[in-house]
C-alpha cells in the first residue's frame, strides 16, 4: 500500500475508535451528530485528495505520451496495447482504436518477432531494451525503426511497458548513399588505373606490329593494327571517365562527343545483338554545347547503356540529333521492355533499379549533370514498345 493509503487507513481506525468511545459517553447528546458529520467530512476530503494525486500522476504520463515526438505505445504486462499516441498512429498507419488490445507484435514482420518477444520479456522484468527492426505499416510499406521497450513503474512495481519506435530510414538511406558514392569513386579510380596500365604496353605493341606490317604487309597485321587502335580508344575513354572531375567547361561538338561514346558502348551492344543507328539532321552539323566533357560523356554512356540493357533479345537503338531554336535535342530511343507507367515517376530516384546488378544511380547522376548544364532531360516510355530519352541542351554561341 502507498504512504497516502496507509495514512488514510490509520486516520480511519483512529476516528472509528474515538467515535466508539464518544458515542458511549455521549449517547443521546446533540453533539453526537456533529461529531459523526465532521468525521464524514474529513474522510471525504482525504479520499478526494488521494484521487486527485493519482489522477495528476496519470495525466502527467499521458501528457508525456501525447506531446513527445517519439511514436509511443503503452502495453500491459501481457503485451496488449492499451494506448498509443498520434506519432505512433502516423508511423504505423494504424488508428488508436484499431490497435487497441492488439499485441506488441502487430507491426513486426514474422522473422523479427522472436527478437521483439525476447526484448519485451526482459522489459517486463525491469530491463529496458533497444533494437533495430522493420515496422510493416498498415498499408504494407516497410520502415526501418529503432525500437525501445521501457518498463512503466508505479512506485517500485512494474505495471506496463512503453514501446517506442523511432524512424531511422533517413539515416539508413544516407549511410547507403555514402557507401555507394564511395564505391563509385573506387570503381572509377580502378578503371582509370587499369586503363593507364594498359596504354603503355599497348603503345609498344602497336609500334612493333606497325613495324612488322611495314616490312611484310598482310591482312592479319592490318586487322591487328585496327584492333589495337580500338583498345587504345577504349582505354582512353575509361581514363577520362575515372578522372576526378576537371572543372572547366569548353565548347564541344555534340556529334563528336556521341561518336566517342559509341566506340565504348558498341562492344556491349554487339554482345547483346543490338545495333546503334546515328541519325542527324543536316542543320546539326558543327553544333557545339558548352560543357564539361567527362560529365557529358557520362550522361550519354548511362543512357545508351540503359537502352542496350532494355533489349535482352536485341534490336535497334536510334540516336537522333535535331535542333529547335537555340537548343539541340539528343533523342535516344530503344525498342526495349519499356517502363510501366506507375514507375515513371521513380526514374532518377537514387537506388531505383530493376536490374539484378544495377546501381540505380545512372539516371540520377544524368539528370543532375544535364541540369547543371542548363538543359533538361525527359523520359517517355511504353511497356513492351520502348523508351525515348530526350536530352535538350543550349547550343554554344
Ligand atoms: P541501373 O541501370 O543501374 O538500374 P539507372 O538509374 O540507369 O540504374 O536506371 C534505373 C532504372 O530505370 C533501371 O533499373 C530500369 O528499370 C529503368 N530504365 C532506365 N532506362 C530504361 C530503358 N531505356 N528502358 C527500360 N527501363 C529503363
Ligand atoms: Mg543504368
């Protein structure tokens, strides 16, 4: 029993004893009624005071739950939900009345329930618990959360458990982003390193083949020479891509840029039975854009790679160069699998990929680069028909 309760009980016993003694001494005396009445008043006042104290304490707890930004549920010792705050409703998607009486396992996927059960059991014994988990919202969406189970004490007794969920999806995404960009930088460096190593022996190899060809010209040495030149071009491209961003922009001929990227992509295209056609309008001759060459090449490479990858059974990729007013349009169309309408809005989001080995970064980076150059990139697509990426850039004067 609590101290207030004990005081109340003692007061009651004393009052009854006094009453007993007085009622004998004062039987029939008019004062007896007064004493009874004043005793009753004292009891009533004491009782009300104790109730108020209890209510204050409970409303302080509720206030904490209501006003904290954390998503909090209150559970009975049996693990059934007795209350939850608005933040919890928002995070889980369940309304208070829907979750009332449900177990604390409600929003955990099956494979995480054992962990939650173990943690809850320890919290019931008075040991607060924290663990990372996934919360499956009512609409089925999954949110990364940090879960805390904290015992609720009344005096020294444990009367329930607070379950607190903290949304950590943002933190997780940032961590992944950091890891991914690290990975990209490492891959770029690696590619550049290898390309550099290849170019040196290549130069001497080419020199000797050239010599052999001059001494005894043959169809074989001629093929060898042209293939060696191809390796040289590819290695140079890789070197450029891996370079840390050179910051200066220069006027670059668009057609030349595209042609140099074609050399790179063609290898992959041939493997996939894909043909790349390059169509240009006569008035696009000599058109240049003010750009950072490496970055612009990165965009064309990303988009062309996507086009080739969208056609697992081969087909044609068409690159069209057009001019409208002060802009040049580079339209890259494929006859590939296309993109479902509802997925179109997700293009350009980091890590959105439908490929087993995809990074989901190509389009995001491309959108960024085109924007940095004062241009616009739009994507149109129809499922099983194909996709067209339209890149519009201001022509350099
Ligand atoms: P990744 O190629 O690594 O998956 P991207 O950012 O380049 O990343 O592309 C993201 C996603 O967009 C792809 O996984 C694919 O689902 C879709 N996509 C992009 N281009 C095309 C295309 N030409 N045809 C069909 N789907 C495409
Ligand atoms: Mg891609």
